[in-house]
């Protein structure tokens, strides 16, 4: 695939790849086995934030994933 060409097909390909990568990163960060019970309150705060909204910007999702990553064992 030649991504130097501006086509709808290339846009579709790139967006699907970005979505796939984001899901993979999020899933790895949210594996329950990676968190200690001592971090429960911090995790609960993030949970409350996540469940309080239906949509997130990319920067918000990145911040959430980063926070979860910082809380991992």
C-alpha cells in the first residue's frame, strides 16, 4: 500500500490501524492482574471519571491510559 497517495482507501487503512493500536494499548493497560489492591482508590477514581462521560478526546484517552499505566505493578 502506497501511503503517499491521498486516497479514501489509504485513509480507511490508516484509521483502522490507529483504532487497532489504541485498543491494544488500552487492553494491555487495563489487565486487572497488573494492579495492586493498594491502588484501589486511585483506580476507582479513574473508573468514576470514565463512567461519567460517554465521549473522550484523543488527549483524554491518552491521559487515561497513561494514568492506568502509572498505576501498574
